[in-house]
C-alpha cells in the first residue's frame, strides 16, 4: 500500500496495465512528454516509450475514431479527453460507433476502449472547464459510465475499465484530484493523505464495474450520489442530525439498482444528489428506478439536489455548486414530510 | 498480446526538449522582399508557391522592401507599434494580477502581437472578427476601452459577460468582435457562416477568423475550409502557427509534412504564408486577402509563422516541455522590436520616444486597472447580480429557472430579492 492522491492512483492504474498487457496504449492531447495537463500520465512515456504513450492532434473525434480502429485491430486503447467539456466533437464516434459496434455487427466487431476525462467544477474553470456531462452518455446504450470518488476506487475501477471488452467512459471529478472536497471553498484544502481511501495498493487489483458502495450506514434516509458529491453528502449527513445512509454509485451504467433499492426500501426516504444540471440528469433515472422498486416502502417523495439548469457560471461557481446547505435542506424536507 | 515489432509508429518529436540547446537552423527563411506579390484575383491553382514560401517585408537591416511593402504612413506604423506595446503591457499587468489572485486565469499574446494588431488595421471596422483567445490586440487596435477588458477579466460588476466566462473570453458586439468560446476551433466555420450571410445580403463586409496551428486538426477546420471554398465566402481564415499547442509542437498537428497555408490547395483556396512577426508583411497579406474577398474572389487561408513566446496560459509551465531559452532563439525576432527598429531606421521614432511611450502606456494601464478594481474582482468587492446567473439562458426566463432562483434565495437569505 502507498499513500496516493487521485492523480497518482490513475497514473498507477495505467502504469500497471501498460506493464501487464502489451496491447494497452495511451494517447490524447498533451499526455506524452508533458504527462497530461493534470499529470495523470506523468512519466509513462518515459517509462514505456512513444510507441505506447503518445500525443495526438487536437481532434477528439479523431482520438476516439483512432481508438476504435486500433481496438478492432487487437489493441486496448486508453484515451484521454483533456476536459469532459471537450468531448462533444467525439460525440458521434462514441454514440453512433463505439457504443453500437458490437450490436450492429452481430458481435463480430468490438472495440475495448477506455475514455478517461476530467469533469466537474469547483476549480474556477468557467463554462468550458466545469461540466458534468455524464447524463448525456448514460442515455446511450452500449457504453459503460463510471465516476470514481476516491483514489482507491479510481485505480481499481480504471483497471477494470481497461480490461473490460466494452467501451467505458471514465469520468474523473477534477475537484477531487488532490483531496476530498466537502463543498465549502472557504475551508482549507484537504489532502488524500489522511483519508482511508488514499491508501492504495501499488500493484494490480480491480474494483468491480456495476457495483455501488455504501460509504455511510444509516437508518433514516438514503442519499444516492457519486463523484464529488459523495463527500459533500457525507458532510451534510454529519451535520443533519439524522441517521443518514450514503451510497456512492461508482458506476452509473449499468446501475446497481438492487443495492440502492435494498437501502431505500429499508429507510423509506431518499435524496439523489449530483453536480450536473437537474433536468434530464442521471438523477432522474435513479429516481425513476427507485420509484419502480420501492414505491410501497417510501415514506416521502424523493428529492433531487443538482446543479441549476444553466451553464456553469464562472463568477457564481459557489452559488451554482450544490453544496452542503442544499443537501441539508433536501434532507430536512424529506425527513419532515 | 501484441508482438513487439520495433519502432514502426511515427510519433513526431520537437528538435529540442528542456535542457537542450534550441536551434532553428533547419528553417528556410527567405530574405525580405524576395516573394513576389501576385494579382489579388490569381487562380489558386497557380499559387502553390505562396503557401510554401515566407512573405517578409522587414529585413534584417530594418528596411521595408519588396512588392509586399504596404508603404504605410509613419503615423499608421506608429499606431501599430503603440497598439502592440499596449497589448504587451496590458498582458503583463493582467498576468501579474492573476498571480496575486485577482482573477482566475489569463492568457498572454507575447510574441504574436503583430498578427492581431496588423490585421485589425488592415481590415475595415465593419468586418466581423471571430478570434481565438490570443488576439486581444484586435480589441486594442479597434479602440476598445482597456477598462472594459479589465472589468471582464476581473468578473466584476461591470463585466459585460456578467461573470459567466473565463477571463480573456471577450465579447464586444459594438466592435464587431464575436464572443470567444473557450472550445477550440468552433468559430472557424461560424465565421464562414457570417461571411455567407454578408454575401447573401449583398453587403461588402467580410469575416476574419483565427485558430492556432494545433486546431487545424479539428473537424471544425475542415468544415470551415470546405464551406468557405464551396460558397466562395468572403472570409479570411487565419492559422496562427505559433509552434506550440500547450505542450505539443506543431509537428503533432502535421506541420512537418506540409505548411499550414498549403492546406488551402486541396480546397481550391489560395494560401499565403507570412512572417507573423513582421508587422508590415502581416498587414500586406491581410490587405491582399481582403481585397480578393471584396472583389468576389472568395476566401484565403493565411498561415502566420510566429512563436508563442510565453506559456500557453497561467495554467502551464513551458519550461517543462521546451528549452527555457527557446523564445530568445526564435530566428524571426520580436514583432515590437522589429517595427520599432524600422521606424527608427527611417527617422520616425527614437529610443527616447519609445521609452516615453512605455511610460505613458504603463501609466494608462495602471490607472485603468485601479478603476477596474474599484468595480470588484473575482474574489472581492462588487460583482454582477446573483440573479443574473439565471438570465440569458433563454430570451425569456422560463418558470423552472425562476423557481430555481427562488430556491437559491431561500437558502442564502442575505442574497436579497
């Protein structure tokens, strides 16, 4: 075991897989010599050479198409889209191609690609460096969608994603790269050093795709969340005075509804929390499935806490960000109704 | 498992990395004045050579020579010099203010000032500009108040983007300067759309757009080139080849295979390759392309061969991927020094006047900045109304956004109505 932040854990997962499987190659904008704008591939080109870790032209559609072609030809590409806000030029290649190739070819062709991409706000990135577009991709059949909330899961899930024979989008909440974030920008930054999930095995291990994890047990209410909001929700749970259970989804599709339903059927109350905009967000899907599974056990309407339905505003980042007070407010409403 | 077949994949690499001696002796730099100036309506099929040479006017002896010499008046050249100096002093001040936390981010244009300033001068005010994030010289040349630029960068109460955009992603409708996106290349074909509308309406205005050489890899570049060529749009499509796209040198965008100006050939479009640090040459090629577009000759792609003398932005350290002294080794010099030296050469400027200009501009920038701060900065003082974050999502605010604002108000009591 070693103390790692999320950047080091993601780097380590790629290092392990480059070592383990010569079909693994890593490419993206600035990932080679420079090691990525967030350092997630630092040192990998030096260690494995430019044939395994290399820079690409600035063309996200090209990056994903290249990965599909290489994947069809026996490679296992791990791509980086520098910010998830930049993923849209690759939309057609992801939605129409990577996610449907196996289906449309009757299983003859498939591409085991991993798309790593930093997401989320809280770093003063404005509307082009802060988005959480996971809900756009969870709507697409044939692609797995992951968002880790800590270094341990990030490494284990990324190794699973790379080994998975289906295309996987691996969202990295960039506000969590250097430490857990509890939603209050006025508090001093935390590091992963003293966090139990910052202890990460140095070698190979996997965290299963499609499995949620209960990070806090409780009897009164279930919060279902993922990414940065796991930590914000934990902080709100502590402050609420209620016995709140917090579930970290980790994988969005395929959704671990059994895990969620077991909890909500027990507590009878639920709040769904994500940073992405509310309307049509992944929370709506989670809420629908809970309603289908738990309706007769529910004690109160389920509430969602999400980003407002506006672009991420640079100067109003903390009015936009669904922080502790909004999660607390939702817990209170659901508990009192 | 994939068998190791040895090094077969070509991954371009720059000639030097940190710790190595930067040399540019591989560059073919023709003497100033040696590339002829073709007729503005010349058939693109005959223009191959212009996309592969380097159009230069200012020679090493500081004289302006050749058919491309635009014969600008001394007053115009002094305006160009002054605007480039203002751009640089403004940039330095704003970057310093970013470093002390007054704003979140900044992008300088050091070394590339001639591209924006000379082109703004060569175009008409009615021409529409679709820039990337490194052409602040366009704003300065067109006379935008530095105060307004600063207010935007500080995201303060007088920011015309209402605190919604990262610093340097300017918008200035009154100056025919389009809203900068932040996503690369998206403006390239939008400019063509603007130009197509101008042609449809029978108007004389053209559109000009700028991207970096790295962005020529995007599909947007191909869209812009194709649509501009197909519709013979009155557009000037600029590729600022500043050698670096964050850490990726221009070879990663395919610059080792062919010049960026020569991309035009396959689309049936003239390509001009110009010394981007030569103010007079940039001015002259822009005039050529504008005249061609206004005569119905359609679009031109211009490659500005220049050098990004500073970091990509405040978020990267260039010494991590290129030699520390590479900027000084750039063989085409500095655009401000070169125009200054030319004006001195022809007795229209002096070292004393230059120093006086620096003092004057610095005093102006300092005064403007002081005023801008009085309207707030990102982290202190006044800022736009919080309610404004729910406006302009649509023309009319829908009910659900009104309710979301009410929710926010109820959580933050001191927010006010």
